[in-house]
C-alpha cells in the first residue's frame, strides 16, 4: 500500500527508465509507483490524503515527536486529561498512603542490634609467629589469642533488622488501601461505580 496522495500524477524526467532500488527508490516517484503497479498493487490501495494525515498523527503520538503533527499532540493531551474522578481519587489515596508510611530518612528505625565486633580464637603460637602485623589488627578489647573477623560480618544482624523494618512499612502501606483491609472481612464486591482498590 503506497502512502502517496491519491489523484496526483507523477512524471519521470528519464522516460520511465529510472532504476528503482532500495537506495534510489526516492529519486523518482513515477517509476516507483509504476513498479508497484507492475508488481500487482491495485490503484485503489493508494492512500487518500485523510488517511495519510491520520497515519502521521498516529506516528507522531507513538514516537513523541514535537511539532509537525498538532493532531497527535492534541490526542496525547486528551489522554492525560482523560482521568475520571474515581481514578483521581485512587491516585490521591495511594499517594497519601505512601506519604504516611514511607520513611525515607529511616528516623523510625531505632530498634536494631548494635554492631558487634566478632572474634575468632587463633591457633596456639599464631600470634607469636605473625609478629607485629597481627597485633596491630587485633582490637584492644581482644586477647592476643583472638583475631577480629571482617567488619562486614558484624553488620548482618543490622541488615536483618532493616529488612524486617522495611517489610513492616510495606504492610502498613497495604493496610492504608481499603481493598486490603476489606480482604480479611470477606468483602466480595462494592457498590456500583467503585473500582477494585476501594472497599464498601
């Protein structure tokens, strides 16, 4: 199907002897159209001017191209302004629940295990053989027969508490949404016009 305007007559400056290849197909519209007709394309498959305009608007809407297709921009703005009152209410509900339950500064994360310096007993004679290199890495609170483990191991209890805290925040957020509160009470359906996130 050709995207030329129906009813337009093209003329060839070289008596219809132009080579129509992938690289040169745009040089002569007359020879290009004739090659399509020779290949079996019907003339009624040539797109009208209205069909061309609609296709350009659709391409501009999909590609997000500013300018050139004002109709596509108007259609895109129409989709943005097409939220119903119920959808706007649901969006406001989710935003409010997020703001009430999400603590970006983790100021409520106060109950956690403090970092503990883990130690591992050294085999007999290891401290003497290693010399000063081992004694410098040993914490002053540890005996010479104990070596400090890497600090990353002492953070594992804190990571576990942090994961528990974040899961609790997600649960609090879910409880702010009516349909989750309603699920435990066995609500099956709401009144007409109420979407799935709300609960009677």
